C-alpha cells in the first residue's frame, strides 16, 4: 500500500489551532493558571511551531498533542517551586550550592513566628517609638564575642564592602598579596575594594609578607590595615605571615583601625572534634582587632548573613552609612540568626541543637550502622551497593585542607555512575551524590538520620527502574 504523502507547509500552517481554541481545550482549562498568563505561552509555542514548519524542521505528526504537551511542561515550571529541598549526600557539610547550613529547629520556629505575624522589627516596645533592627542580634553577639558593638547585613561580602566603604573610601588600604583571595562566584577581594572606593596597596609577595612591608606602606593617605583569612586555600612551604596581634599593634601605633575579614567565622573551638586550633571570633578580638567580619551561614550554622563585630567607634560609622540600609537583613534572617546565636549560650549542647555541629561530630560507627540499615532490604537488587570508608569536608572555606572520616554507600551498577547520579537527582526530593572511580557515592555524614528512609526509597525506585 503506498505511503500517504506528508502534508505540505501551507497545509500544516493552516491546521494550526487558534489561541482561543487552545484556551478552551480541556487539557489547558485544567491548568491552574489564569488565561491571561497562559495566552502568551500559547502564542510563543504556536510561533515556534510555525517557524519550525517553515524551516522544514517540524517532525511531529500530531500538532495539537505536541502543543498541549509543551504548554503543560511550561506550566509545570511556573506551578512547581524552583527552589526545593534536596538530600545532601556529597559529604560536604557546608555546601554553598545546596544552601550551606541547615537551620536548627529553634531558628525554623522563629522564622515561622515572625513570617506569619507582625513583629517588632523596628519598633521599640518600651517607648512605642521607632526602633532599630540591628538591636535584635547585637546583645547576643556582644556577649558571645566580647565585642563592644555588632551589626548584621545580608552576607559576608556585603559586610566587608560596607566596612571598606564607610571607613576607607578614597583612601589607601595596605593588604598582603598572599591574601587577595577569590572565592566562589568569582568574588575577588581586589574587585570589592575597588567598588568600595578604597585604594588597595599591595604589600609583600604571594608567599612572604613581613611586618615592615605594612609599615613602609603606611602614609598620610592610609585609612586602615586589612587582613583577609585565606578561607579556601593555604600557602605552604617557604612562607611568612604577619600575626594578627602584630598588625593590630602597628595599626594602633598609627591611630588606624585594623579590619580582619575572618571569612567563615569560628565561634567555638573545634579541637575536640579533631580539627587543628583555629582562633574564634573572641580570640581575634582579644588580639586588638577593631572590626571582625564573618559569615552567619557557614560554620556558625545560621541563616545567610554577614556579621561585623568590634569597637563601637568604628561600628557607628558603618551603622550610619547609607549603604547599611541597602545591605540590611529582613525579619526572617534576623529571627533565624538570633535563635541560632542563642544556642551558643549553652555550647556543651551544640552537638544536639545545631545541625552543623551534629554532622561534624557524629561518630563513624553511627554512620556505618545507619548505612547497614539502609541496605537491609532485598528490594535494592540488582543494584551493586557496598559500604565503604570515605572522607568529608566542612566546606564553604572552613578548614580547606582538613577532612573528616566518614562512611558512604558506593553504587557501581548495573547502570553507569552518571546515569545513577542523574536518576537520583530526579527523585523527589533529589538525592545529590558524587561520582568517584566510576561509581556513585552517597556520603552519610551529610545525610540526616531522618533522611535515611528517603535515601532507601530513592534506591528502591532506582533498583526497580534498573530491572
């Protein structure tokens, strides 16, 4: 029987439905989006089909079915949340791409309370007059760090930008060449300094900077000394660094403020978890630093924020600068940070109350038992899964060279590692592992115990698809 000839372009173009006909189609009327927002989508998809027909690139046999499928797909993008929960099986506790620190229960409750209701964000409840949103975290930060004053802005980059703009604009700031850092997203300290209006004066070399290098760079145009923590790298070997105390003394001899960009920010000593000594914020302030800048959503374990603590005379300059309003935090961030900071008043309980601390402290034996429980099922065949030793990192610039022992599930078949990775990424909620040596690894240290069941369900689904 001879094949039916394909319709010509004009026939196909004439067969295209009108926008109105599509709008009243049952598939489209069932979509929970107002017709005025669906109309542009339909128009765009019809135009795309029209172009494809004219270019001889349209290969669909059922135009209407194809069009409805495209409309449904685009509608799902609008109706479903883009920002969603994922299971972090990467082994990196503070994974920037996955939102860094998960909030503690008390912080989540605080966010819910202020988001559902009106609050005293900028209302002084004692006198009934306008208050200051910076007051909500200031006392806690002063108590925990020993600082004279504190302010909070929307991230650490904003905090250092505000400090440089308020204190150093149109003036010089000596900084070591070994500290001209670049962090994620191509954020570079030289660029931030330039944007702030401060003139960067490079001192020393990449691997060696001496106190005399800073001293020789100080002129009548100098506004401050700046030291930047090398959060995400280390320079080792033939090196020389100037201590915080030495720089503080030099700055004060010349009546200059000393600013320290601490990066991740350590509130409690972590030596009991097996990490080397790293100065806490209180330790650094005790060395004579005037302003310490650090993040609230990294090792501190709170909401995204940038914190500045230190001497009141310099904090007042930041507080009064017009940029402070542009960089301020909203009520939910302040509520979450305040609740997180309050946990530090009982540091011995942090392993129980702070998710980040719990992940860092959980014993390897516990991780192994959890891994064994996840695999205690026949439903995971034909997947080839074994329990292996692994290493974890803190992430987000904290202890870049240090790792923690961990346990991982190693999945090596029957699918390729990349196909397994993609399949788990499409599970709801997505399970995000990492490929290593032709296998996919799911690191237990960053998977919460209450998420073990979800991981098992994802693997069971994967096993079913693999048969």
